[in-house]
């Protein structure tokens, strides 16, 4: 097993835990559950809004599940060049977090709408860690 496959497996395992959290314990403040957003609890007071929030949450979980399944197929059947391109694609796609999502959660955090306070920085470090993992795997793979 090469370094690219190991990086993909680590990502699959961590994202699988996130999907389980989103499906079965969405209000959790661990594992990227949406309980960190104070609006999660507030949405429960408006049934229509809460249904909408739940719909979006499960849509995200389902989308993550699709990517996990595709990564499993790539691990099982793809050659090294496809795995290399997969890692490059993962770096690019995960990096989009800093373009759209991070400014929103950082603002929410600054306004006191996130519990625990400072979670946006923790999440940013975790996302940067994923990017770093894939970048390291890519660099090591190219050096071998």
C-alpha cells in the first residue's frame, strides 16, 4: 500500500465518522456536528425552519457519503496515476472551505453564535490538516 492510498484511507475513515455524526447525532458538538451553531437549537422553535435545516444537513451528509463511496472505488480499482490525480483533486476541493465556508463560520464565531467559542479556528486547523495530509502524501509520492 502506497502513501496516496494511506492518505485516502485516513480521509475516508475520518469523513465516515463525520457522516455518522451528521446522520445519527447531528446536534453533537463533536465530530463536526452542527450543535456548535447556536442556531441549531433556535431552529427547533420553528418547525418549518428546523425541517429545512435538517434537510440541508442530511443533504451534506449524503454528499459526503457519495464522495466516500467514490474514494473507496478509486482505492479498489484505480491505478497510481488516478490516485495521484484524486489527491490533487482532494486538495483543490477541500481548499474551497477557505473561500466560502470559513468566512461564514469565522463571522458566526466572532458574533458569539458558535459554542464553544473559537471553534472556527479549530475547524480551520482540521481542514488545513486534511490539506496538509494530502499535500504531504502527494510530495512523498512524487519523490518516490
